[in-house]
């Protein structure tokens, strides 16, 4: 099967790169759920990270005592 060279690598002709697959998936989700979906899940993720940082700080303080 012929191969294409893209960004220094090789891939089977007609196959899709991970980048292309991710872009297509993101566009599909955007079409189905809207742009606000990304804001919502980003906010939820940020809040969870904040909680985990606080839990880590509390655990560190307990271990120092």
C-alpha cells in the first residue's frame, strides 16, 4: 500500500492521524452539544483541581503535626 509522508512520519494512504481524528471528534461534539459545553466541562474540571489542591494542603498540614 502506498504511504504518504506527513510531518516527517509515514502513514498508510487514506488513514487518519490522531490530530485529524481529535479535530473531527471535537467538531462533532461541538455540533451536538454547542460551544457552551466546553466552558461547562472546563469549569467543572477547574473546580475539581481546586478541591484536590486544598485536600493536598490539608493532608500535608496533618502530616506535619
